[in-house]
C-alpha cells in the first residue's frame, strides 16, 4: 500500500529526530569540531582581531564545510548497516522522497545548529555584531546545499570499504561553489555591503540541489544496496 | 533505421576486435600529426615578439587543457550510456578515459606552471582558469578513488558513473563560481592573460597539435579499453581464443 508522500516524509523525519536525540553526543561532535577548528586559526595565524577579521569568512566557511563533511558519516551509514535503508528501498514508497526527508533532518540536526552557534566563533574572530545576522543566514542556506550535495557522495561511498577519507575527497571539490558564494556573502556582511547577490546564488544552488540531489542520492543508495 | 552497429558496441569481443584493429591506425595518425606539428611549432613558427620562445609551450599546453575537458565529457557520456542502457562495455570505456584524462590535466597544469615562471614570475597564481583546472584534477582523482574503493566491479561501475554525471553537472557551476570568486580579487591584474592574435605560421601547428593529441587520446583509450575488457572478461571463452 502506498501512503501519501507527506506522511512518509513526516514518519522519516520523526524517526530520525527521535534516534538522534537518543545519541546526543553524535549531535554535539560536529559542532565541537567546528569550534575547535575556529580556535586553531588564531593560534596559527595571529591573535590580532583586526587581522583575524579578514580571515574570518574563510575560517568560518572551511570550518563549517569540514564539520558538515564529518557529519555526513552519520547520514546513511548506521541505517545501511542495520538494514533500514534496505527496508526503505523495499517499502514501495519513493526512495527519493524518503532520502530527501532524511537529508532535511540531517540538516536540521547538523547544519542549522552549526549556523546558529557560529556567532560565538565569529565574535571570537573579530566579526562585528552587525554582520552576525547575515552570516547566520548565509551559513544556514549554504549548509543546506552542502547537506544535499553530501547526500550524493554519502550514498556513493556506502559500497566502499573505508568511506571516510573518500567521502571528503568526493564532496570537497563539488562544494566549491557553495564555499565561494557563502564566503563572499560573509565577507560582504563584515564589510557592511549588500549580501543579496551571493545569497541569490546560494539559493539557486540549494534549489538545484533540492531538485536533483535526492534523485542522484537515491540512485547511489540503490547501487550500494544491490 | 538499422541499429545493429549500436547493439554490437555492447559486445565485448566485437569492441575488443575493433580496438585491436583501429588502435595502430589512430596511433600512427597521432604520431604523424604530432611530429609535423612539433616541427611547425618549434622550428618553422617565428618566436613571439613579446614572449620570445616561451610561447611555444602553448603547443603542448592548450591541447592538454582541451583534452582534460574532452576526456571528462567522454567519460561522463560513456558512464551515462552505461547506466541507461546497462552496457558493460561503456563502463569499461569510462574507466579507460579517467587516467589519461587525469594525466592531460596534470600536463596542462605542469606546462602552465613552467610557462608561468618566466612570464608571470611565479609558478602558480590563483587565476580562475588554473583553479578550475586544479579542481578538475581533484574530480578525476575522486572518480578513480571511488572506483578503486568499491570491490564489486559492477557496483564500482555504477557508483563511479553517478559521480561522473554529478561532476559534469557541477563543472560549469564550479567554473562560474571560480570566475565570480576571482573577480573579487582584482588586485592581481599583472597576471592577466592577453588573448594573442596568432598569425598563420603559429596557428596551423597548434591546430594540427589539437588533432594529434585528440588522436593520441583515442589511441590510448582504445588500448586501455582492450586491457580493461581482457581483465573483466578473463573467464570468458572469447578471451581464451583471442589471447591464444
């Protein structure tokens, strides 16, 4: 029997949220990683806030990107190992739609908290308080695009023996556009300029990701399950 | 319309025979074109009035850069054909394209760096073209890494095919974003590359070189394809007959 797509999506989101909150340490690890990366930059570059401010967009976005790639490990791997993904594929429901729901939940649990906690790191890097709102918005949108893009590589590496390094090798070059527009938006926010142009670009990438990435991710997961 | 030629492409022994017959012809034509073009480019063509003899690097650099993209597109098309029509030979062809494409990318970057040192005074600048070429190399490496990491050859074929297609969708976006990124850092205008209006003496060897490199690419792909087919079909009876 085929139930409505929205019911399926709701069930998947509820299940993933419940599972995630039972293992809170898994939620905190990528955030902690992001904070540590942001701390390492002043130690290696300079403690001067005025110079750190110039590097801040890059530091924040590379930190966010690495942390998001790290969190991708949790997207499919557990469910692939215990056979949940197989049941998804056999359920007769649209796998594309279910994976899209999973990816959105993953973003709610990794990308969004990261964007919301980024102001702490940003203030420590000398980013003016006026730029924080725009920065959070760009990180939230950009990390959504990164989650969608990452779902494809996470699906592709399911069949690989040790997926970890390979996962980042596949994801990082593909995420260059998000990184460029995201860092540009943050840079503009710090300079007090209009952030609309790069934000439109990030939005366009996110829309393209919503349209195509779940299809590719579903194809990738099916290959991994064969 | 008669489609037997297309269906025959799905048959490993047929493609193996085709590759065996044609590789020497492509190779010969490639050697001829490259030798003539080298003579034309290195000896007949006059030195550039600004870049002197250093401009001759273009005869290797430009065809390599062109083929680095060509090989990736060929690979993605072969991968798509393999996914859509479930043709194992197409997957083998995609696998054959990747290493040579990656080497063309390395050659384009390497010759670019050698040319950049006397011309720009530095081996590397973060020029949009250089940067996107470097990212292309990373995509090739990712593709080959994915292929190598999955043990089951059929899974590896399909997974890497999806990655190749995702990459093809992404390459223009990467290109665009890198151009956007560089327009922010306009301080480095010294390095701007002027578009040379080439005269005929310089141009024909370059055109011939493009042809020669493309033929060379075809030759290498055919040879690699043969090896790939032999490896995959090693238990099939036609292989025993072909190798005997």
